[in-house]
């Protein structure tokens, strides 16, 4: 491994422009909800997750016949199949499905990092596989904490510390 590689943490999507570059792998972290929900969906056989920034985008996917999850301020929005709770994504109803997802924080961080070299998600549910994969990539890593409405939160930062 290249000893000149760096791993850094950004504690809010609001600060992302200060850290952004197009050569780093960005790990988006929203451990209480979005990234954990995505991990659970894949563990239950979901085929694809499409993270989107807006409710309108998620609604467009739903109108095309896909499943869609939407949450704002920790409340599931009416008319959607799911909120952002990992429990919503447990079970056979997600197996083989494509799911659009928009959340208050996690999908906003994914959107902020869209021009990075590569964007992946981090959760305590995938920490071992994620860390092993990152080591093999031989690239700089930026841990992007989703926070809460562009502010620092402890749980995402705790995960960032566990990865480093």
C-alpha cells in the first residue's frame, strides 16, 4: 500500500466543498438511518438502490412502478413505500427490487459527493467488508458524515473514527 495515501473525515455535507477532490473514494456515513437502511435492503435481496436528493425525484421513480422510500425530519412521507428505517427494508418485499430513496441527510450527502472518484456507503453493518475493500483500493479516502441537517452528529463521527 502507498504510504502517502490519506484518510480524512468531513463532519458535514456543508463542509464537503472544503475537502472535495475528484481522486478520492468518498464513504458516505449516515449510520442511524440511510446507510444502514441501504445495507439492510441489500442484505434482504434488493437488486438496486437509487439514492436521490429530492422527494420529487423519488416520486418520479415510484410513478414508474418502482418501490420508493422518502423521509424528511425522521418522518416517513405519505404515499411512499418506505421511510428511512432499516426495519422497513427487512423481508421478501425488497428481494429483486429497485428502490429509489430520499432522506433528510444521507442521500443529501451522496448527492454532495456525486463527482468524487467513487462514492460508497458506510454503516456499522458493513464496516468489516468496507474497511477490507478500502485497503485494497490504494486510494485516498474521505469519510463524509451526513450529520443532521448539515450539522455535526456524534454517531456518524464515531463510525468515521472506527474506520480510521
